[in-house]
C-alpha cells in the first residue's frame, strides 16, 4: 500500500514530483505568492499566456528551475476553485495518478491549499487525493512476456498543509486503504478463470481473514449437501471444480446482533450451461464474480477501519459448466430455504446461488441484507454501463444506502419491483418459483427472484453487470475491472456504525 505522510512546507520533503493546483484565480490561494517567488517570478505570466493550463484536469509538467526539494512540478488545472466538489476532485486526482504511473514516479507531494474551498478542507483533499491517485495509478499487466520494463510503483504521497498534520495524515491513510481495496477487487476480477477458481477465491478470502482478524468458514460440496443447498449445488453439477461458500464474520460488539449481511455472487466462469451463451457472450465471463470481489474489497476496508457494526459476508462461488451431469432446463431443485425452483434457463444461475447465500446469511444472524451481483444483461439495456441497478423492499434502509453511494460518487438507480413481477416469478406448474419469467424486465426478475428468498428482511439488490467492467479507460481507472461498490458498501457500514453510536 502507498505510504501517506504530511509536511508543513513544500521544501520539507525530498520528492520527485510536486503537485500544484492552478485555479482560475491562483492569486487568491494562501501562500501562492511565496510559491511564485520560490519557483520562478514569471509563473503568473505563464499562467496568463496559457503555457500553464487552468482548465480542469489539465496537467502541465515543468522541471524545477533551480535546486529544489522536488525534481518536477505537475501544475494541475482546477478551474473554479469555489465550485469544486468531492467527486470531480477525486476524478482530478485519478488523472494525476494515471500520469504519475505513466511517468514512473515513486514519490510525490500534494500542496493542499489550491484544492480547498469553503466546503473542502485539507483533510478532505488528503482523502480524495489518496483515493483518486491510488485508483488512477492502478494497472493490471496480466501475463505478457514481451515487456522487459521493471514496474515502478508509487510508494509515498506527502500532503503539504498548514492544518492539523495528524488528522490530514489519517484522512490520507483512509483514502489509500479505500483505493487499495478497490484495486484488490479489480485484480480479482481481472485474473483469468483458469487461475481464479472457487478454491483459489476461498484461499484469498482466508488470507484476507488472517490479515484483518476476521472469522472465516469455508463450506465445500459435502457440507453444502449436508445442509441441503440445492441451488448452488445444481449450478455446480457440470463442473469438475468444487463449489465454495465463503463466510467471513466481523464481530464488533459483544453480542452477535444487529448484523448486516453482504452477499456476493462468485461465479468464476459462466458458459451459460445448457442454455449456452454465444461465443462472443462468453468472453469476459471471468468477471462474473464481480459481486464477490466487491464484498471481499469491502471486508478489507471494514477490517482496517474496525467500525462498531457486526457484519457477515457470504460468497457463493462456483463455475457454470456443461457436462453429462450438468443441470438443465426443466429440472426442479430444492433450495436451502426449502423452496422449490423450476429451472427454465441455466444461464440464470447467479440468482440460484444467491438464493442459497442469502438464506444462509439469514440463518447465520443477518438482520439486513445487501446482495451484489453481475446478474443480468437487462440492467445494461435499461441503464447503460455507468449506473448500478438496484431493487429494495425497504425504503428507509435504501435511503441510507443512497446517501452512502452519493458520498462515494458511485451512481445507483432504483427500479420498481411490483406484485405483478412477483407473481410472474412465482408462476410454475411444478415448483414454488421459476428462475426465468422472461426477457422483458429481465433485471427486475433477476433481483426479484433473490427477493423471494429474502422475505421481509430489509434488503437491497445491486446489479453491477454494467458497472463492474469498463470497455475503455475511465475517470477513476483503466480499461477492465472497476471495483465498483467496494467503497459504497464499506462506507454504508461505517455510516450505520456511526449512526448507532450517536443513538447510544
């Protein structure tokens, strides 16, 4: 993880790059005149002539023009400083992070004052800059053998501030923890499916538990058979890879009560089963465990931040393959809850494993549930690739989650789940529910199916099929896995903990 430090003066730390924001009126920034005198008296003229850009996110690189504590300066356009808000600032620093990685920079200082206004102080800048730089500098090199270049990671970010250095450092460290967790989730999703099997995911979860002192239980096929987890076992029938139910517990209070359950879909590869995907539709299905990655990333942040809130994470992991033993359309299976399911589509497997996972989470004490899954192509048709689709059965619970999503800048949008939708999910001549009522309203039926196993437990469904992967570089990172919902899940748990403490 990138180290975070603070200093009270620009020349206090030796670094390769100094980050200086250039707003529309830099002369109003406290200390700017002194910086001009130190750097070069012609700096205001260079800004006026646009040799140094003030346009938002524009980066102008210059060497130190005399012997300094820094080798180069990145002048970063801020635009209207007074109107700067958190998400644009996070994205600005992500752009800086991309440039730092490209230039192979190891050490950097950020002067906080040019990024502050009446709503954003140096603590906020440290947090947002750490998140942004951490996520923006992420890359996944994969397994290419053609490059002989040695990776040069960013090691240290120092914040130059006249405010409380201890608090600014702490804020920066929290931001870096968040970015690190997102990047770990990204890597999990990017790993090829022959290397990230359910067993390997379980091993990763065990290492995570050991790192953060979390309780862990990993159920294999025999334990699932004993419990009667017929839904996940059906999905796994065609595979040579054993399924895993990964259970992580973070107990923050003496009594195991008021527990929130985070449930992730962990399908490590999805062929569609006998409802076979077309060949182009299979490409990218290594990412069908994006929900599991989001939950694991959130648990890493929770393990670091130690909020006073009990959390259980349940990840149902398998692949969905074809063999002579694979489940098939027209099968009827019995879930852990006892409800029977008519299988109409073996490519609607994610909701099946989630059905057993949410049931298990409830049986283990979860009183609130959030499930996260790359569940349907329908959510992309409805909302595109930049919005996570949601369903809920509890408006008050959802409102709190929306506030957390607003804080992290991760866009969510609620779709309706009506009684008419529920009736279609329950329509079957041979079972309690069917797993595929139709392609119309596909996202609603997918999430609504999971809701049949949630019952009255306050619940939120997050369909991240459109947001878990980016087809091209985006504001906070490169092409590939995004690590979406890691920060929002963790932030939500932390907000619930803070709310509970205020009520005590």
